[in-house]
């Protein structure tokens, strides 16, 4: 039997679990998973073969119906606190659900089961939201149920992936474990570049932009620059790193690359014009997976549209694993 039992709340496609599985190995067993998005569930099931089914909406699940566990993994929704969103925080509403209050389900479940550790990941904006009051409320909620809270903002680019992605990581130990100090992992000295995670050539033609679309992007950016805005497409240096990948808006267009390697010039989809002669293309879903630290063995069965959304919403496995290794040392 594994030494530790874990649950995976707001599981997405399993990035947090994967990081902990990598760190703990056979010492950890997942006993419960909750994720309400049906497409994320499909990707999760394709990669984790559990004997139980994925539970849906956590807000309607009784904490008593969840098996006992030692470690709670919870990437509770971040859109309510993201600087890219509407900053609604605790007043957020999305399809009838208040995403800003979903952390309370983590509190509710952990107050009943009293796990040794609670681990959460969220956007950096959570720290600054409402002048810090939001984050104080969240920390106090964990403290009130008997946990000592540690937190730090880390950047994915410092942990073996070429992506500039700052996120807050929260580690809370049960008070009776007497953990007076927790040291988050140090940044790695050697950084990866985009060229290190590129697909082998030839990359399918559908990822290369049409000349008409390239011109549209340039005009769009010029209009914004004329107004003093910085919004628009961006071509990344192959010897540099990607910007933060996100699920919507200009997520793909802000991480374009120029790939001069041989590729087909015959369009695979209906496009206006022809494939551009500058070799500008989007990064592929597999390249986005690598930007998030997912191994090439990770199964990608869904359409590109869903995969871009899922990896933009996911976590960087490398960072999770590095923190999980520190947690394992403390528990050991």
C-alpha cells in the first residue's frame, strides 16, 4: 500500500497529480478525483487509469462521501482573480457558479478529513486582488481549520520549461505536524529555450498562418499601438522563451514562431489566401504540452481547440514536482 493517499480537486487534465506522482512514486495513491468539465475529464481518463470514476461538480458532493486522504491537491479556479479577467473575486459568477468561492469547498472537505497537507496553485493576481484582502481571507480560512500556511510566487521558466509563467503556490501543513519552516525549491541555473521543445519537421501545414491572417494581425496590432496599447500578436525568438500560454483570446497568437524548416505549402483547412512565405506558425498542442512540462507519453486525443484550452488552463508539471519533492522530504 502507498504511504500517502491523495485527492485531486478541480483536477483539470491532471497536471498537479502528475507532478506529485513523479515526486512520490509508489508512495502516493489517488483515491478521489473531481472535475466538472467533460472534455478535461476525457483527457484525464486517457492518461490516468483509476478504478473509480471522476466526480463532477464538487459543490454538490458531501465531504463524508470522499475517502479519507493525507494530501489534498486543489488547483481551484483562478479566473475570478486573474488580471486577464474581470477581477470579480468573491463576487464572480460563471454559468451560475461563483468561482471565487470554490476554495471554500477545499476548506469544507479538509476541515472534515484533516489531511496532513493541502496544496493549491493559482494565478499571481490572487496575491494582489482587492489590495491583498482576498488572499488574507483564503489564508485565514486554512488557518482557522488548523493549518500552517506557506506560499510563494514561482516562475515556470526557472524550472526546466521555456515559458514565462508566474503562479502562486500554497502549501499548508496540519498544525500538529509542527512544520515551522517550508523551503520552496530554488530556481534552476540552466534554462530551456523554445527550440528545445519544438516538434520534429515537417510540422503540419495547418499550423502555418495564411498570408491574409498575418496581415490582419499586423493591422490589428498597429491599431492598438496607435492608441498606446501593447495588445497584439507576438513572434517569439526560438532561442528565447514563450510568454504565458492562456486558453482564450490571443493565447496562440502571442506565442507565434518562425519555423523555416521544410513543410508543406498546401493548406489542410479552408483559409483565406495562401500559407505565408515568412514561415510564421502557431505552436502545436504538443509543444504547448511541453511548455507545461507534460511528457510526450501524455495522450492527446481531443481536437486542437480543446487541447489549447486545456494546456492554457493547466499547471506546469515541473514546478509542481519540485515543490512536491520538498513536501515529501518534510513528511518523511
